[in-house]
């Protein structure tokens, strides 16, 4: 089940990565919206990686 959850999270993050810049914040003239988006997305990916790898090597 953990593999399915990770796959869903990966697909969701990829969809956000591709969809938000072009569909949601592309019309905002301020560059700060883009910087905020990429910063938050990067933090989300880092947190996902920490949670995913925290159980690395442990027996289930």
C-alpha cells in the first residue's frame, strides 16, 4: 500500500508542477507569485522525501 501512496503523491506533485505555473499563476504579472510557488513546491517535495525515506531499510 505504501508504494501506491507514493505513486499517487508523485503523480499529484507532477500535476501541480506542470499545471499551476501555466494555468493558475501565468496571468499574474508579479514575479513574486512564481517565486512563492516554486519555494512552496520545493519545500513540499523535500518534506515528501523525508517522510518517504524515514522508513528506509526497516522491516515491515
